[in-house]
C-alpha cells in the first residue's frame, strides 16, 4: 500500500463524562499516551492539533443531578472545570479542552444530523420502550431497575447487572420499576432515527480488515473483526430525553441526539472553536487527505471510534477516516477493578494535592505499566519503587553527580575535552541513536518501550560515570576528567530533550539547571553544550517517597472499601411488605447438590444439579467466585423450588438456591443444622 503523505496530525482523546473527576485508569489508558505522542510530534517539528473535552450529555449526568437535587448544568459545570484544571496541572498539553454544552457544539451536531437526514442516510423505526405514566416520560435504561434474570440480583439496571456483569435489555428485567416514581413502567411506542450501519459493512470490512490489519493493535483489530463478522445493524441516533442536543426536526419534540452520536462530533466542534480563536481554517484538520486523524481511547470505546463514528463520517461524505485508534486495555488498582461507584480509584485531583510537584512520578509510573496489550495493575508500592529505585536512583542520581562534579572541578563550566578515544566515540554514536530509537517506539504507540529506552540512556550515563570514576582521577588526569564530565553533561542535555514527552516538568527543570533552551527532537542525539558554557547549581530532580506516604494512601483506599461495605450492608432499606398469602406461594425446601460445574465463558456462574426430593433439576447460580464446584457435591442447601424456569446460558434453570451475603460481599449457603430428607419443607 502506498504510504500516505502526512502534513498535520489531528489527535483526539476520549471525552470523559463530566459527572465525576478523572482517575488513574483514564490517565494510563488514554491521556498520558496521547500527551506523549503529541509532545513528541511537536518536538519533531510536526503540525499538531491535540483535542480534548468533556462529554456533558447523557443519562449519567441526569442521574447525578437527580441524586444531588441540582440541575444537569450544575453537575457538568462543576466537573468540567475540575477535570480541565487537573489535566493542565498534570501537563496534558491539549491545544483545546472543550465541552459538549458549548453552543458551537450544539450547532455542529445539529448540522451533522440534518445533513445525514436530508441526504437520506438515516432511517426511522418505531419500537416499544418503557414509559413512566406518573412521570410522563420515556425511561432510559438506567432509570429502570429490577431483578436480574441471570443471577437474580434485585437491583439490576436496564442495561447491565453490576452483580454478575451481564449486559441486559430493560425488557429482560423481572418486575421492572421506574426509578423516577417507583412504579412499574409500561411499554409504549416511540419513533427514533437510526444510522443503518449495515449499509457501511462492506466498506468498513475493506477499510479495517484489509487496509489496517497490519498496523492497528491486535486488541483493536480483533474487536472490530468480531463485530463485523457478526454483522452490523441499524443503531438509534436519537433518544427520548430532555438533556442533550435537541433533534432539529419539528416532529422530534422531547428527543435529543444519542450521546454516542453527539460526543465524537465534539472533536469537530472543538476544532471549530480553536480555529476561530486562531483565525485559521478548521476543515483542513478533518477533510484534507494529508491530515492524519488519530483517536486515543480505552477499549470500551473501540466500536464507537472504529465502526460507528467512521460510518457517520462516511455517511456525511466529506471527512477523512482515522489512520489509527491505539486503544489500551484497562488498569486495575491494587488487584481490584477500578470502580467509581465504589470509590475504588486514585483520583487525579487528590493525587496532585497529596503529592505536590510530583506530576512526573505519576506520569512515569503509569507509562511504565500502561495496559497496552493486556489489563495492568497499579499499586502504591510500585509507584514508590519506580520513584525511589528508578527516577531517583538512576536518572536523578546521574544528573546530580554530573552537575556537582562539574561545579567542584570546573567551577560550573562545561570543560574542554581532550581528543576522544575510540571508546568515547562509541559512546557518542550510541547517544546519537536514541532519538530515532525512542521515536520509532512512540510512532508505533509502544510508549512503555519508548520510556524504557529513554531510561536506558540515563542508565548508560550512570554506568559511564561510575566506571570512569572522575572523582578518583582528577589530581593525576585532569584532562581525562574534563572529557568524562564533558560527555556526561552531553548525556544530561540529551536527556533534557528525550525525556520531555514523558517527564515534561523534569525536562524543564533539567533545562534550567543546564541553562539551555528547549531543543528539537533530532538534537537530542547531538552535543548541545559548548566548552565554557556555564551551568546552574545542582538541584534534586526527584525526592524519596517515604513508607508513611504510601501507607497513608493504602489506608485511604481500605477506608473507602470499608465504607462501601457498610453502605451496602447497613443502609439498604427493607423491601415493601408482602401479604401472608404471597409468602405462602413460595415453596422452600431442603435439597442436596448432586453435581456442580462452572458455566463456560462466565466468571461467576455455576451449574448445580440438585435433588429436590421431587425430581433432579439444574440450577444456575452466581456463586463461582466464592465456592469451588468440587467441594459442593453432597451439600444440603435451602432452595426456592417453584421459581419459574428461565433459560440462562443455554440451561433451563428451575429454582434458586438461598444464600446469605456477609459484610465483605461473600456468599454462603443456608443449610439445615442437621441432615434432613430431600424435599423437607422450610416453614
């Protein structure tokens, strides 16, 4: 394939929901890699537009507003500025950080929809959706709760059960209720506009599977191929909601653009805002064939940015498609999945307060464990080790020793070197290779590898200085020491250039110490300091992180977990009263488990074959996390045997085993205190 000529880069980052602050999972997966990429491109002399912004529409915003008895605008105003300021303090170098409540965005999204509608690229369909007759509105999935048909969690949402992780449709729920009124909703016809993705299936297959099979990450390519192989279907671009971009049609009162449709258009509207502020043309960034569009996202957004948004752009007809979507996997925290609802997260704004002026420590740690090919895990102990054993002991130590020795022996001036030996020339040649080596890894979205190469240069400098021991040779061989420190200072100067994409605050501090200006990337492999140049006094680039600071952060996390357990198990209100007649309908009996096995392709489900005293039957139960199936044969349990049968993962599950949940969320069986005949009735 002919290589594309690139004159400029349009780089976007997933728009974080403005219903909460940013956490380290967002940073490792999206924002730090994107910032490294853009800083490198700028240093390489490329024309770059780095776009970020807050996603301020959608149901999570309205849920937050309702819970806090404020307006959705109040919610997004609070979090937009918090997120924007946190990014800025971490050194995420956006050219613009916009928001989807901006009038320019509403105009842009409306115009985009209108063009698709008027050119016949959308279709309409009438479907049934749950409606709250008391609240007089259609209900988004998150406004509906009910019993999960898979694990029987009584508080599953209309789109997902957070207990067993199953994806659901609202109509799957048992005894659904509206969160607005508490009443059962009714199904009612509603008409929406759909993007017929099936029209673009052939084009997307050719573009992704044939053109990008060689240069997209395997996780991105694999997820796209799975979707395309399964076949694409029309997807609604509107929904019944009062918060969002209004559908610009007279017959669409009470409807807004679906957030998945309007959010990526936010990249375009942000470009328009930036271009107007800089009196330049916005279209070249999105419509010129010599522009390269790159989306940095997490894996949960792959389908939207690789299939749906490209289909939207093709339907509109005048936009380029992305050249790459380097999506990362997820970051876990201390061995557990990051959860904003459980407050199991390290929040950026809190880190910036607790670890003042240590932005680069977090950037370095998250880059070193970036989930580029598989999920990764952040621990506070690892952050401490990365700081103390790498940044401080290698990079900081090398720079500090070099600066101190230069002041001690040469009054802070770069010494004139003696003629280089063959070994010296080899060292200079190795230094010269680092810009290309690091740059290659960055251009191929291997940021962990790129940062490791940068640190290898610092390791090389540290070893060079240690091996040559200038502090033992100055009296006898001052010219040799001059050469040693001359070369060591050149490595320091190279590091000031080559560490900048990863450690921008450190790079600036090092440039100030060396009294040099910021240089272009290719200069990072060449001598930047002339003999006689005066450098500044030594300053520590990094400080040790003590055990107490780490223990405090771990304790904070554990406290969050305890509070969540307390809230889960001590503040839940009792369910509504039931009549004695309703209770009598339940047939509770003693049963024996005859066989237990895991349900394939699930983490939480076990298939139990039980003897009810009446028959032998299968039960699907969400207890695999807490019980080994090999230990359950012969165990007597209490069971509801007249629960209506339900097909779960291909098995007809007839009944429900009774469990008790402790304060840690662990599930235990309810069993008779002594053996009883199977089928014995529980009263």
